[in-house]
C-alpha cells in the first residue's frame, strides 16, 4: 500500500488511462454505418446533451471518482477538430443548469409542504427534468455530431417515457433536421442501455454507440472518428421498443414482480416469437466487412466443436466476433428458438486477412432444467447448430441428433414459492433439417450427482484457549480449531462488519471503511487481542470507488469528504457539509474502466481480464482487499436503473465476463472480488423489499447460470447476496440458494456477505416484506452482515440463545471469513 501526498498525476494513472483508452474502442460499435467515417480532423458542428457533459459511467456505488473525464467536445479538440458550436454548447449548459436548479427548488418546496425529507422526495421523482434547448441554426461544419446522453444510476429505475427510454420531441426534431442538413452526420450515443431510436432511424445513416467507457470517453470517441482506432463491439442486449419486451408488463412492482416470461428473456423471446427488434442481440458494425465460413464441425458426448474461417473483405482493419447458437427441439419443455453456446473474437485482421476460429462448448450445456424431475436433461430429438454474427443472422451448419435423452445432472428437489406466477408459452418456429448430422446417445453421457449430502456435524473439538490468529498463520493451530476456541460473542462480532467505524449517515451510502477513505466498509476490527486483522472493501464495478482526497485527525483517524453524490448533497447541505481535511492531504485517483455493459460489448475476455488487472493493481496500491464487483445480474428489462453495471441479457456472456475480470483482479496478491447481487436483483424500485417471483427453471438457466459459470471457472473470493427476495424469501436468508445451490452444487469455497443494510434497521418499513434477518443469515450461510450495525450483532447473539441456528453454523461462517483473511495475510495483502 502506498500513500500519495502530492496531487501530481502518478505513473499508474497515465499507464492505466492509456490502456483503457486503447481497449475501450473495442467496446464501441456502429448501429448504422454508411461509410462516411472515419474523417480527418476538420470543422465539427457538435450538438446534444452529451457533447459537453459526456457521461463516463453510471451513478451510485458503481461510480468512480476520477481525476478527470474527457468530454466529446474536449476529445475532438484535442484530436485537432475545430468545434464550431461553442456558443450553442454554452447556451445549452446554461439552460440545463437553470432547469436543474428549478428542479432542486421544487423538491425543496414539496418537502416543506409535505414534511417529507428532501432526499426521499427526490427519490420519489422518477422523471428528472431534461433540457430541451433546441438547435437554433446550422453552424458551419464538415461533419456534424449529435451526442445523446442518458444518465442512469443505483436506487431508481429508468422511466419508459421521453427523455429517458424515449427521445424527447426536441431531440427528435433536432436529430432529423441535422441529419438532413449535413452530408456527414453521426448520432453518437453516450448511453449504457437501450434507447428507442425508432423516430429517427429512417433519417440517420450513421449511429455510433460510444457507450460509457470511462474517464477517457471523449478521447475514445475522437480516436474512432479519426480512424486512429476502430470499433469492434457487439450488443449484449436486444434493443427494441419498450412494449415489445415481455418483461415490461409488471416491471418495477413494489411488492411482487412476476417473471412471467420464464426463460424467454431478451433474444430468447424476440427470436422465438418472431418479433423484430430495432437492433438484435449480438449485432454491431465496424469500419470493415467480414465473411465467415464454417470449415469444421464435430461433436461427441463431451464436446461440440466448430471451426469458422473469418476473412476481412473490406478496406479497414477490424475484428469480428463469431457466435455459436443451438436450437433445441421443444419436447416436454418449451425451448427458445436458439441459445448462445459459445463465441469467439478474431485478432486484428487487415484487409484481405483471414483467421480460423475454434469455438467449442461442453455437450452437457445443451441440457434444460426439468423441474418435475429436478434434473438437467437433454431431451431426444434434433439440435440445430448455428453460426452467425448476431442472433438474427445465424445459419445452420449441422445437426446433433439425440437418439435417446440424457440426464446430465440430478439435483435435490427444492421448493420455490412461485404462487401467482403465470409463465408465458412462446411457440418455437419449426427448424429445417441441417447437414451433417451427428448422432449421440443419452446413455453415453455421465450423470453428475449434485444432490447435497447431509453434512456430518463437525466435531466440537475444544482446543485450549489463548490462541491468536497469528498462531494460525504460524501453523501452530489449524484455522478450524482456532475458530472453535472463540466465544459466541467473538464469533458474532466476526460475522458483522466493523460498526466501530463512523457509523454515521455517511456510511449509509457505502463509505463505512475506517481504513481506506471512501472504502465501502471493513470486516470486524475489534478482535485485536486475537490479532485478527480487518479487510477493506471498496465498490465497483467500473473501477475503484474511493475518495480522491483524505487526511488524518490528531487521533490518526481518516478524514475525508465521504462518497456522498453531488445530487444528494444539495438536498441536505447541513448533513453533508464540506469536510475540512486537517494537516497533510493524501490523494487516491482511480481509473474508471468502461461500465459493465460496455466491457461485455467487447466480447473479448482477454480485454476484460486486462481491466481486472488494472483494478487489482490499484487495490494493492490503495490497500483494498475486496472489490465489491463485478455486478452480474441479468438485464431482464432495459428499464432496470442499474443495467449499466451488468453485462448482458444472456447468462453465458455474464458468466464469462465476470470470470475474466475475476481472474484479472485475483492475480494480485491479497485481492479478491465479490460477485453481486446474488440473485434476481433486476429492478431498483423498492429493491430492499421487492420479491422476484421466478420459476426454478428460469432461475437456474437464466439468473443463476452466470454466477455458476464464474464460481466454477474463476473461484471468486466472495459473493454478495442481493437486497430483494426470491420466491418469498430474502436471498441472504435462503438456505436453498446459498447452502444448497451455491455451496452444495457449485462447490463455492469463498464467503457470502449481505448487501449494505439488507438486514434493515435504518428506517422502519411498513410494506409487505420486511428486511432480511441476521440470525437467519447465519443459518443460511450468509457469513457476513454488512456494513455492520450494533443491532446486527445483538440479533445474532439473540439468535444463538434462541437456537435459531446451530453452533456449527456460526463457526462455519466465521471460518469462511477468516479463510479469506488468512489468504490475504499469507499473500501479504494484510498484516496481522
Ligand atoms: C449496493 C452494492 C454496493 C454496496 C456498498 C449497495 O447499496 O447495492 O452494490 O456494493 O451498496 O456500497
């Protein structure tokens, strides 16, 4: 760990900034491309709400406090463009400021009139005002760019209306007029989630999805427009009209949200129902064209393999991603038209150059979960193997004939309460036969037994007292035995975050760490006599969320501004008054990597791992042990306010991306990730008390699958359970999800923590579902209750007295947390 006592730009910032700028181009793509770009630096007429106030990433705990953010305006100027619309941009900014001040005032007025705290009034206002300052005249320009930005963030969902999911009337008029006037016009999208572009699609020939790619976003835009780099991303979610998503009806209900679409999420629905999206899953254009030819296909009961020769047939360098889908026959179980089974991206290909890509996946991945049999089954019949460059462009390249069905895994029969769920049935179109046909037989598959054996009650060995954690590190006593020397009080302390830290209002929004300024919280620091060190957590997933400046008071406590976002600060200036940093100041500038969705759009796991490496290096530098990321919930609906943090509507992509970034972070000594939010945190509305009602098949095949891939492939250090309930039970309290599936079936060896204040206590709630319960967390194996609060400790102690959990449960929870601390110590990431 290093403390930087000068505000000067550090070597790591430059190195990481350059790397992100270079990598980020791969996360971008054209949705429409006419060939008008790239261009040499020239006169640029620049408009739109994202031109000067370009967004680098989303808000809330997924935000990163960076030293700078390069806007598109700055990026263009740095690249040598002359921006001809400075006056318009200034007038727009003025008008936008006025609108936002009026909005703040109206919130204050309502608060005064109703007696509701202004922050709560602010949160209740779903529609935030949008600036409608129109284009007044056509400025001079060899090119014209209209940068459309959309801000999304934690704690609230998006609106389906104008100014968010829809374009405003002014935006539509301006974009149409500008596109008609300038021969080279590009609509640049500074968004992290779909927007309904249908009103302008016929007018605009070039649409560039810049996305939210971190602090160098404006430079990334300029690099692409000048051809210094090229886009090679592809969508990881379907872009469609809001009414066409099956998840729209009932989305964001306060109490119960019914996942009636079942497994038909995203392209699985659109492709099966034959509904045309605006832009399909997997779609994206770059500066060049490719051809793809299948040159190999083989399969047996273990593996399906396909080789595809990709050739760059255009005039620009580029990279292409080939996607392998399989259409399963509908038998007893409904099936989507196709599901993604593998994907692969080429290296950079020059014009005329070719590369053969090898795509493969384990044959058992063809299985569906049969709820009646509590087993994963590959039904008999014909499976069409398809290859393409997006979900609407897949061509059959062969067939797998399951002559008899196979049971590839058997599970325990679990019970999920799905009362009221009414899953839709979407009929699959008939598949034509495809050649060649490879025949497989069910009995040649092996069946994995995922049933969880009853654990033998661990022996209650009673080693002598007086040991410390240092003795564990010195191998004088095993960790298992050491834990059993601790008292119930000590164990309960360990299972609660370090509430001896500030514990003030500021910690509500994730900066409860007493060790690293802006860290989200620490593990228990009280057992000093036992020499147990505290681990520091910090948010993500777009980098590290820390305070940029801090100092120390006379007692050596960290003093910093806290991570209270600006838009909240204005509503309670007295509560969030500026903090005077005494004495010497220290600086922590972190790198903002592209948001989760943008990273996934690269379809490049090596790139994502490199971004994880950046985060890991900064964790080592600033003394953070656990990154509260990656966030990997499924983008069930484009209206979820936190989708920017998440990777995709598809579980394979989510899992592979999370595994890649996990590898990048965890190659650093003493650094671990926390995959979150486990699971079904697919809306922000009433997120602490909303119940996601989802059938077990959809739960396993869609919402859990990504977590499973990451756990099995990359061994993340920790998992964060979600705020919401699943089928009537808080995830943090669910033995089925944590003990049974996560630990039993997937063999997860790390520890589980709650989301911040998921166990309540901050404000009373009188709705249908209360908060998760601390004692039940221990019984379910949710080891750590974060960020810590006296009530949590007491609830666990009371739970122990009342027999709400077994003594071994508490020891096991503590042991799993201590295992992480032990690894950190052994790798030099923590000192005991
Ligand atoms: C978020 C988590 C985050 C935590 C700590 C919660 O509100 O849901 O994603 O890691 O705060 O800041």
